């Protein structure tokens, strides 16, 4: 069942299909996008590190749970013979997102920011650190969008912006995942 | 100067307006000193289109005189959309705006058409700043005595207690005599007194001596920015400048200098009086050269990109080759990459950095702003971002009046125009795309700012620096854009409902595959993007709904 959830589009609305029985995709050249998730599936450093889709799915899940909790409480009140008062404002000041999330299941991995993924990858990236930097990459790839549209595979490398004399030590690199896991409690290190 | 001098024809009836994303309409056109107003009274619905004349980049006019051939052409006067043009003389004015809209007005009467065109041409590029619309704009829901601006350097300094130890607020520039483009107060190391600052100002281009722009709380390192040192061909040196920079890295072993010119450009600058910090005099500083495009080259890049977006041929190869030739995306990549390098030096490497180019008013401000967005979570909220822009662009003396005088469509001879601020907004959009939960503002804010920089009802982007704004009385006589954007009804539209605060830095990926054309701006007026806007609106509404639901049931669940 959970597999199916992964493949559903939360924004799908049957009403939209009734209103638009025939889809008319634009064939203007600037509307074509490079399918990065497909062609760079395994290049983790390239993907957006935060996913709107996952957040929205989680919010929908929380919304459902909140609704069912609300319903259960209303039923309880009815049983006790008290008519529930419907207020539009929450009675207490709304908690911050952090507090709010502490009462809910652990945050998904989609919110990990900028950290290398796992130790194996960190070690591999350290080897690559001394190699070609992004600064050179900019002058090398004279074609920008063209290399996007007809991409040649680039292996995932640590996002480094330039040479810094190797003072960026291996300890620092290993520290980052730990720092993230402390912040976010249970954080799964997959993207 | 009276505006009415320039308006020979103020009203024309029966004008047809064609604008993108709307069906053509017929109505009355009025021209005032600052606006074009089109009122469409057909079909019972009242539609008004108000265009600020300052927003007009270029116009093209074509006149047809059909009086002599009215018999032959009375049927051919029917245009494709079914709106018939009256036989007789008429003219068409094509208006190209700075926000990339293209409008077309069909005006009956050759003389009226030419008069309107001439009025537009004169009134859309008024020279004197005090005649511009912000000095006349009077919204009903605000008062001129309201607070102007979000913050000041004095307040910023007093709020940042960590700075009080080694840094001080200097008002050496209170009458703008030391540096005409800096604000009246700047933050400098405590050990440098005002006399030293005056000497350092003489050694830096435009008097822009090194000042603090960001203090990184996690490790106490700073970002300073300035302009190029005026070493010249004789390799002059300035002891006070060296002492100031030494005081910056006091306690640490070295610092970095990020120079936004290539090594060749920096060395060539010596011929014209500029230069770079030599290793012998600035031994504790390591120089990193990162060439960033600015000035005319950047403006031409924008022109080519806009031309590519307006190409009607719908040929994929042409689109891709034009996009590539414009090189706009490589400028975006360079900007993000250099900003990432700057942030890396401060956060990961743990050293202070001095940033400068040649004038210190363009690429310097660009990367210092982006680096602060990368590193500092307080800059990522809506208020934090606007305060950042106010501090790093408006107060820091980015010459908006010169840089945003004309945009991509203009036929005028380019002088100092350069879309550096637009490049900044594009880079922020790339950040927002990569980290949609980390920024507290939406794309709508970026689009609004992109338009306001070129033509505005507000006085925030007027002038080139604080000195000019003080001289014109901008604070007393105009309204503040940033305050207007934060008003309750407006800010709902500009905030990001998915925003979640995080203390971590956000490191953008600068792989070419991670960067995209900012379609929200460059393809704003093409019809198909509406489907995407609808989807985004849907997401916003969903998130706000569920957010409210989850919050309102939270006390119940505890």
C-alpha cells in the first residue's frame, strides 16, 4: 500500500480532467525542461536538497491525522453531552513549527541541507576534492543550456566552489552528517 | 517644468489595446505626466490598464494614411482578432516595457498618434529625479510621516552585541565628504580612528574604504567589502590601509581577498590608477581572483536573452543557440559559485574575507548579499531579506538610477546600465528553487522587486546613493517600498507558506544542470506558463489550508 502512495500525484484532481479533457502541451522551445531527476538520478549533489512534494505529502498526512483527531474529540464531547464549540481561531497561541513537529513523527530526510550523504560518499568526495574545481568547470563548459539538454554524465562530486589550500580537513567533512543528525533527531541519510 | 508642455493630445477615443495574456480591447486612452491610462468600457465590464511611463523602455510607431485609399481598403481594415480598424489615417504604437511586456496601441488619427508617441518619448525618460512619480504618489492608506526604511546601520550595530567588542560605528562620513557613495555610518575595527579612515578613503576608488558587511556569529569571522586600492603604476602603498586590514584579521593567522576581476584585469587596472593588494604589503592576505562579468557585457547578455525569449520562430535549435550565446546562465553560475566560495572561506575555512572589484558597487555587493543568504538564517525571512537588500544595495550605494535607467528593449545609447540587481534576483530564485523550504519569501516578491528597480511608485530605488537621496528629500517626500511590502495584505502574497526555519547554511549546487532559466521573469508574458502558475497557486492554498488545520488541532491533541 505504501508503495502506491509513492507513485501517486497529490495534486491530481479529477475535476481538472473534466474541465480539460484534452491536454494541450506547449511545444514552444523554452518550455522544454531537462529531466534531471532521470538523467542524474544518482548525482546527489545536483538535486534540490529540499523537496516540496515530500513536504506537501507530509502536510497532507498530518492534516488527515489532525482531522481524525478532531473528529474523535468531537465525538467524545458529544458522548459526554457537551456541544462542541466551533472556533475559528486556535485557543492557545499556535506553537512554532519546531514544537509542533516534536509531537509528530520524525521529519523526513528531505530536509537535510547540504550535507554529504554517508561516510562512504564523504571519503570518495575527499579524494575528488583535489581534482577539478567548479571554477574551472565554469570556463570549461562553454555551452550552458546545451550541456543541460544533451547532457554528458558528470559524476557526483562534493560541491566545492574553489581552491582553498586543502585547509578544509577531513574531520570537518565527517562532522557535518553528525551535526545534521543531532538537529533533526532521526534523520535518514538517503536523499 | 510643466508636464502639460509635453502633452499635446491628452485623450484619444476608440483606441485598441493589445496586451499579452488578455484579449484586445477598445476604449479610451489618456496620457498624463506620469502614466498611460486605458479604460475599456465594453461588454459592461470596466477594465483599466495603468502603465507608469517610466516603465517604458522603447516605442516604435508606424503610421498609415488610408484617406486616399479608403474605398479599396475598407474590407482589409479587419484585423485577425476581428476588431475592425476604421478606414482613415491611424497609427500603431508598439510599447516595449522594462518589465518585458510588449503592448500595442492602435490609435485612430495620425496626428494624435504622433503626439502621443512624442509625449511618451519625452515623459518616459525625464532627467530630473524630483519630477519622477514617487514624489507625486500619494496612496490613501499611508502617511508620509510613517517610518521610512526597515533599519539603519546604527540600529544594526546596536542589535549585534557581538560586534561591540572589536568593532565600532564610525560617523566620519556623516556629511558624505569622505565617501560620496557610502551611508553616513559604517562599521570599522575599533582600533582605526576617523583620521585613519580618511587616509584609507583616499587610497580606495571612490573613497570606498573597507567596511564590515557581515559578522558570522558561529566563528567570529567577518566579510568586509571595499573598492580597488589605487596603487597605480608606481606601486603606491598606504600604511593606514594595511593597518586597517591587519586589525580585521587580528587574532587569526590570515585572511582572504576575493577580487572579482581576472588577474589580467587587475594588473591592467594599474595603468589607470587602480591595482591590487600586493603580496609584499599585505602578507597575511591570500588573494583569490574570480572574474565576474559586469557593466556593458552584462547588459548585452540580458539584451540577447530577452531577444531569444521573444523569438517567434519556435525552432528548438535557434532557441538553444541564442540562449547559449547570451551567456546569461553562465553569469548566474559565476555569481553563485563566487558567493559560495566566499561563504566557504568564512564558514568552512574559518577566515575573514575582503571582497572588492574595481568600483565596489556591483559584483562586490552581489556576492556579499548571496553569501549572507547562504550562511545567515536571519537573512532568509521576508523581513530579513528586505533588510539585507536595504543594507547591502540601497544604503551601500549601488547606483540604481544609472544601472536601471534602461532595460533590454531600449534603443538608447547605453551608458551605465547593467542588470546587476536583476542578476541578484535571478540567483536568489535559483536558491529558492534548490531550497524551497529555506527561504521565507516567494517568487512573487522577486518579480515585484525586479519591476520596482526599473520603474516604481516608491522612492526606495531612486538615486544612486544615500547622499543623493538626502539631497532630494526622498525620505520626506516619497513612500518606502519595503514598508509597503510588509503591510499585512501584501505580505501574505509575498511570504512562502512552506518556510521552515533552520540554522544550517544552504549550499547551492552550481552544476549547470542545477540551474534553470528564470522563466517567471523572462517568460512572464507567454501564455503557457499560466498552467504552472495555477499549479503553484494550488500548492500554496493547499499548504496554507493544511497548515491551519494542523495548527488549530494541535492544542487538542496534547
